[in-house]
DNA sequence: CGGCAAATTGACACATCTCAAAGCCTGTGG
DNA sequence: CCACAGGCTTTGAGATGTGTCAATTTGCCG
């Protein structure tokens, strides 16, 4: 078990507050179970009651909820450093699944150690808390998109969100980032039909503010994307301040 | 300042785990600023950076996000005992507003004391954490509703959610609870136009599984509502278990 | 080259929005 | 007690948006 592999978590937490050396070594000293998932696999099952919480080391994952007839809604996208399943630590029973959008490496960290951190290193515990609160903020932003924005604005908003999150963790270059998903998966994020998403994309292509070939997004005009989608990064809380 | 008025919080936290006598008295000993809001007033402003977090003592509130053209999306409803604005403790800057759906009493609790609780009474701190994680779960349930369920299913789901939450805190009788909002507010929860909501309600009225006169909801056939809306209460985490 | 998943397109049905008007209810002032 | 104003609800009609179905095209991999 390579201890250094939890560095994405240190990096992610450092985005929002300073991490002390002790906190850093606590994190890097956590025992974890590494696992690899291929694109499409389920990482955490709905209704399960996990004894560990998982963290994305690299790749993309998403939270998913499904209906009895198979209709699916994705409720958030997660990237390297995201402590995706911290929710299970408090909820105990999963209210949704976590699925791999791409091949990805995931670390499973036993709850016992996380509870211990809340007891002994409250500041670090608060940063864990923060990460779940940011997830809630992401859900709210998505609710506004799905409820009140046009499909085109919604797609643009999603691209702005990923762009800023990936640049924050150093996983995007100045104007492009990997986004290797299908239009069907995108339709499950947007709450729309596949066909409609396809038509929305072709209209966005005409607007020309970004390109996406199913693999990589290239930002052509970030300002226009931000304005068009009414993207306000406040909800991501990407500000380094004592918490 | 009547210390006893924070009992709704004790009651709410007790739904999900046992509260020790010490924790109980810590909560009841919290200094707070009580305030009254009338229906429609803003309790916490979007983009503000509060130094206290608010808790609903009675009445209904909602989280709200708005677009530049005035379109509004409500992302959750909150009731007595809900520590609505705990999110601000970690986020620091609000990504949404909290508005009063009815006249309501609210307690504002300084962040200083809450941080102290995370330092000195980690179990109580975790229950605060839990309450924000349940909020996230509610957002996910709403995302599934708005993205993939029919408007009628969505309304039915909302009624099931409020029914179970209000019964849990003893604010609903066996088959009815107050729900004093306008169809326009409901449309902002559903992400639909007012006219369409009105037509959806008249179809639901024909189904006859509940009644709502704008003031009070009466459940006529709870089983059918649950089945129709595919309501699964797991997400509310209403299970008393060590956390 | 053939096979398969994904993307694209067109046609048509259905859902939803907007605009506009009418009806209903309640509180207030005369 | 009545008349009225204002907010909310209800209804209808027509314009748009979105879903479904089905066929075709594209791109990749063996």
C-alpha cells in the first residue's frame, strides 16, 4: 500500500484551508484499501451500509439515483481528491450509488479512523465536513440548472464547473480538460433524453464557445460560457480561509 | 432569552441518535438571537457571510436560488428543528438564500459556539454534520424528482417527504399537516410554470390520494402516494443509531 | 472487412410554457 | 352590510420545447 497515494486528498483539502504538517501526516498515514474500477462499474451500491468511505484518486465518478423503470439521474460528478462517499459516514445507509464514469482508482478508508479524526483533530474533521457541504452546494447549483436553466445553459454551466474544479486541482490545462463520457451519460446528468441532448449539443457547437468530441473539452471563450450559463463559482467555496 | 426555546433542535437531533444529558444541556445553554420573520421575508441573504447559523423554531422556510431574469428555484423546505443554515459555518459565503414560507421564529446561533462544540463535544459536532449531510440527501432526492419524475409524481413525493418529516417531529397528525404556501411557491420547488402546476394539481385531485386547499394537506391514501411517487425514505436517515 | 457502440437525423406525439382573461376569496373601508 | 381592491387560482389557446421511435451514419476495434 503506497501511502503517498492519498496526496490527492491533501491537495483537495488544501484548496480551502491550510493543512498543518500534523494533519498532512495524519492523512498520509491513513490505512486504506485501494481498488480499481472500470468505466461503468458501481463503486458504492445504493442502500448498502458501508464501513468505509471512498475517495477518488484519479478518474471520474458520479452519484447516481435510479427509478424502478430504469430512468437514471446523476446528481454530481467527482474528480481526483474528492472524498465522494464521506456522506456514508454519517448517513450509514446509502441513498444513492456511486458509479465510475471512467476507469478510476479509488481508496476505501475505514470509518473507524475517520471518526477518530473527528474526536482528536477537530479542524481536520471540519474540513471533511466542509467537503460534504460543498457537495450539497453542488447539488443546489444542479437543481437550479435542471429546474430553471435551458438545456444549453445547463451544459455550459457543467463545463464551467468542471473547468474550474479541474484547474483547481491541476488536472486541466489552461483551456482544456478530459471529459470522456457518452451523450447518454450526459443526458442522465441533465435529466433530458439522449436525442434532445444531441440536438442541444449541435446548437452549442454553432455557438462555438467550446468544443467537445466525447473525450476532451476545449474552452474557446470562457467569459461567454460563464455569462451565458450564469455560472457563479461561489458555491464551490474555492477560497482558502480558516474553517 | 428563553433557553427552552432551543428544544426543537434537541428533538430534531434525537431523531437520529441518542443525545446525552450533557449534550442536551450544551444545546439548551447556547446563546442565541431569536428573530421573527413574516411570510416571504428573506432570512439569510445569498452571497452574505454570516457569523451565525440559523435554526427554525417554528414555521416553514426554504432555500432559494435565483437567476438574473428573476426565475427562482427552491431547493429544499425546512421545518421546526432544522438547523437550516449550518452550511454557512463551513461555506463562509452563502451560495443561496433562505426565505420564510410562512411566518416563522428563527434562532441565530453564533459560529464561535458551534466551532467550540466541534472541538469539545465531537459527537454533538457529528450530529450537526449529519444534519447537513441529510440536507444534501434531500437535494439528491429533489434532483431525481425534477430530472426524471413526472410533475405529478414530484408533487406526491414532496407530500410524502413533508408528511414523514413532520410526523417525525410531532408536527403532523396521523393524516394531515399544515402546508400554507401558494401554487407559485410550489412551482418554484418543482421547476415548472405556475399554470402547469395548477393543471397538475387538478389531475392529482382526480386521483384522490390527498387533498390540499393551499393551507392543509390531508393524506387520503398514503400507500398509493408512496408507490406512485416512488418515495423511499432512506434518504432522510430517520433511524436512531450511534453516529 | 465486419461488427458494435455511439452519434446523428427526421418525423410525429405529447408536455410544458407564455399570454391573457376570468373567477374566487379575503380583508378593508365606506 | 356592501363594494371594492388585490392576491391567488383556474381556464383556454397557441407557440415552443421535449420525448419517443426508427433509421442512418460514424468511428473504432478485432
